[in-house]
C-alpha cells in the first residue's frame, strides 16, 4: 500500500496519531503506513480545544511541519465535547483544496 500511494491523508488526525508521527512511533497500521510512504503526507487535526492548545501538541505539530508534513489547520466551532473553540477538523472543502494544492491542480 505504501509504495502505491500518491498522497497520504489523515483526517481526522488525533493528538495521539500526531504524537506518534512526530516521534517516529509506528505501532499500528496507520502510523506504520504514515512513516513508510514516500508521497506527500497531509494531516487534518481534530481534537478538544484544550488538547489543541497544549504545548506538547503544538511541539508535535511543529515537528511534523519541519519534517515536511502539511498541516491543514483546524477550525473553530462546535466540538464533540460540547464546547465551542479551535480544534474542529477543517471543512471538507478546505481539505480538498489542500489536496489540489499538493498536486498543483488548477482551480
């Protein structure tokens, strides 16, 4: 699977998978594939507002960006935990636009 991929998208990307990728941990199918692919990797974080704001999560996001992973920033809105704030996964059109940009497709 890893050799045939043209793009690898993780949406939603939890704090857990973001931490695994940032630290080179491959202990399940998703993290193993993400660390094995040679194609562009896009990550659309989705998590609780407090989790998103934690320094450890932000360090992991920075590490992924440094490693060449494209982060599709989360939006603000109603979260599954019942609060409103930043951490909501990007809207599908935003994810689609990021994919188009990756392949340099004309709009």
